[in-house]
C-alpha cells in the first residue's frame, strides 16, 4: 500500500489544495492520501488565522464524501512548529511496511536542503512533486537518496490568503472553496473582522 501525506495550514482548505491532492493521488499511484494540518509551519511566515479545531472542521467538511482522502490531527495535537521529519517518524511507526510519500509543491524542491534532518527524511519517504509553471523539473544531486516523483497536474491559482480577504470584505467565495466549507465559515463567522 502506498500512502501519501499532504501538509499545510489549510486556513482555509480550497479547491487548489483539493485538486492538488487528487492529482497526487492519481498520478502518484497512491492508495490513500492523508491531509496533515500543521500547528505551525517552520518555513512559512505568518500565523494561522483559524484555530486548529476550525481548520480540521473545514477539512472534514471538504472531504466528507471522498473515500480516497483522510485527515490526521497529529501535528495540531502535538502543537508547536511542525517539522516533517517528526511527523514522518510518527507515521512510519503507524504504517510499518507501507510505502510512504510526502506531497510538495515544486517551489519546495529548492528548499529541501533546509528541511530538518533531510538526510534521514529521504530514507523514509518519496517526494511527490506537484509541477508548477516556471519551475524546472530538476533532480537534486546534493541530497543523497532523494527520490522525487514529478506529477503533472491541474494548477489552480487560489490562495487561502485570498479566500480570507474575500470573506473579511464580504465578497463571495463559493467557487473557491467547497460548499460545505463555505457553510462552516458562514455559520461560525470565521475570518470576519472582530
């Protein structure tokens, strides 16, 4: 069995995330894809706006009807900065004997040398890289054992920041995020000015 993991803030989850997950699932040969919301990402500036509970609820709403996808709350329960190596060690123990893959965007390939304990990480997972316009499909030779599997996909230019700003401004987000997520945001008044 091949299990893929896709980390991120998901603040909120949007169709760009979901289409990327589908592309990774299909083109990466996955049997399951697990969304892993971060408590705090080490290489991403800015703080998450929604609580862990809210981000998990939005993800659950977004994927509730799709049996290919599941969610792990491991990083948000653990709290603090989320390092991929710690999470992968956890999942390696949970899924002993299974093939594990970590889904990343092409922009992260150039930054892999900055990831904590990358030398160990490459022994534990393959990286499924989602191709993006303007990024060459380079294979890095400076990280021994690194396995990159490039995945052509559908690229959708949506950002969580844009979604939050639209909600805050009272503008519709119906075609940017799943309907059940829209309903959750409306019901909880999430992202509105306090």
